[in-house]
C-alpha cells in the first residue's frame, strides 16, 4: 500500500451537495467553512446544483486543487470520484449524507467536526475501484434485490438513513421475484435462481449492511456474494443476517474473490453503484477491478485491518 501526504501550497476544493441527507446537508455549509478556517486551510467551496454536477466541478477543481473534498453522502463521493480516478489528485470526504458507507470503510469519523479536523492529518492512500462500462464505483455494486432496495429508498420521503434502508429491505423481502442468472468469475461459475449478487470492494453497503466482511479496498480483488432465492417469509429471517455478515454461513449463499465478474440474468434488474442507480435495469453486466486507481485521504489501517 502506497501512502503520501497531499501536496502543499495549493488550495483545497470542497464540493458540497446541499441535497444530501434529504436536503439537510446544505444547512452544514457554515459549520464546514468555519471548521476549515480554524485549521488555516486555503480552500474554495462549491455547491452542486443537480445530479452529475459534482463530477463536473471535481473535474475542473482537479486542475488546480491539492485535494478535492466531497461533502455529502455516498452518492456525492461517488460522483466526485468519477473525475479523480487516475489523476493522482486525492479525494477527501466529509460524511454528511444518509448512508456514508465509504467513509465508514475508510475509518473517517462520522462526526462533522471530527471529520474536518482530521483531514489535514490523514495520509493519501491508493485504493482499488470497480468499473462497469465507463463508470467507476468505490465500494459496492448490487444487482437484483439490492438494486430494487436502492430504488425504493430513493422514493421514500419520511425515513432516511438506516431506518429507511431497513424499511425498503423488508418491503422487497415480501415482494421481490427471484431471478435465474448465470455468473462467471475468474475461475468459478454459478447458475441458478437468486435474490441478488453483489460485487464488493469494501465490506459495507446500504447504510451499514456488512455484506463482505473480508473485503479490503486495496487488495486487488472484488468480493462477490450471491444470495440464492428463498420463500418470501423465510427472507425476513435471512436478510437481517446481512447486517452482521452472518448470512454468509447460510447454505444458499456463496462468496468468491475475483478480479472480474460477468452476470447474465433472465430479466432486466436494477443495478446500483455505491447506492446510485444506473439509468436502466440490465440483463447483462460485466464488472472489472482497477487496482490502485484512486488516492483517498483517510487514517492508515493497522496491518491486517479491513478497509
């Protein structure tokens, strides 16, 4: 693992998504600016205006900024990272969204003040990213009930964070139709009826679900899990086990490590990348791992630690 401090003497760019956390993130602008000023950092703060804007802002900021900081949730981090992969410009994170799975993976404090204060002390480390087509993802990809849960969560209005994900999970446990798929990794194949398959770069997804306990973001491997189909009422007992990773012990669950995975499904399925839905459901999916393609700021994990 390669680590190094960010470049000094250049300003930092902070890209704040005011729509994150159901519109509450915008209220934290002043707190973020005050915390950065107390650190004596030279910075510019930019507000996103809609989907995709964070990527545009990050692409522009990467021309001059020492660090580009995503202030928002996993969706904001996902968008900013699209512009930084392969550039060498480090990605910083202020986790003020609903899920904040990638910040959890990296060990970034969930408290806003603590996260900002830690930024100048973090090291830039090289991490892997997943890739589908021309789009990257940092942490998690789900196809099947995972994607449908992400779609349901987006539609929820009253609940956010963990409670919203749990509600969407219970709803889909009762209504999702299992699907026949063929899945092929580097040296393994699977054929059968499933609820979902996930290609994980980090261990967490969906606001804290522990889908891939052994996954590490810099080990050069994707952790692919496959959950077979279960009767609807049985799913209510199975899906909660994804909270702590104990579902991996179930007979209809498989886990594999691979650098690439191909999925062919009997019907189009919703697919999410880091919780962000692809525009259209897919019947065919090919995922590859791009090793050490992104630099991120975070605490350096202890030897043997996850993340």
